[in-house]
C-alpha cells in the first residue's frame, strides 16, 4: 500500500469527495487528506502550507467546474507558485467538451507538475494515479 503524507481533493460535489476518500483508503495510507469546495480555498491552503514551510500535497484531485475559482484558474495560479516538489494532479471532470481535454494537454506541456486527465464518475483510483503520470483515461 502506497504511503503519502498529504492529498488535496478540490471539488464542490460532496458525493465525489466522499467517493474519492473511500477509494483512497483502499490503496494508500495518508495522514492528511484535505478537501476544498473550490480552487480559491485550496490555493489559500496551499499558500499557507508554503508560508509555514510545510510540504505541499503529493497528490491533488482537481475538478474543473467549480464556483468561485474553477480548476483551470487554480492551475493558472499554481504554475506561478515557487513549488520545488512535483505534484501529481489528477484533473477530474464530467465535461465531454474536447476543449477541456485540449486545455489540459496545454497545461500538461507547460507545467512542472504531473497532470493526469480523468473522467467522472471515478469508479476506481489506481495506485499509479498516486505515483506517476498517465496521458488520459
């Protein structure tokens, strides 16, 4: 079982958050799984961790469509932060718009972090979703 120190779940749907939490328990041990309802709250939490010299989350599950700050806006802000560690970011969406996939691919090419693309609903989280990058699923 993979051991992680910190995971962020950024999604405004409580059912998705519940499901991800439940699936994570079957493949990882993690003492710090934090969920946020939107990108703004997650960004504030991330900046606070950086300010306190705490390690960044190793894995992020990031919804695209959320109020206040969506996933794309979060990624725009994230790439401008001075983060030394590479984060595995699982972009999750129920969108079937090809523009979202294209946008993910553009972020993937310019971003220091690893970006995966996952369609909702998530039925299973693989151990590889926590350790390496996939092109798409």
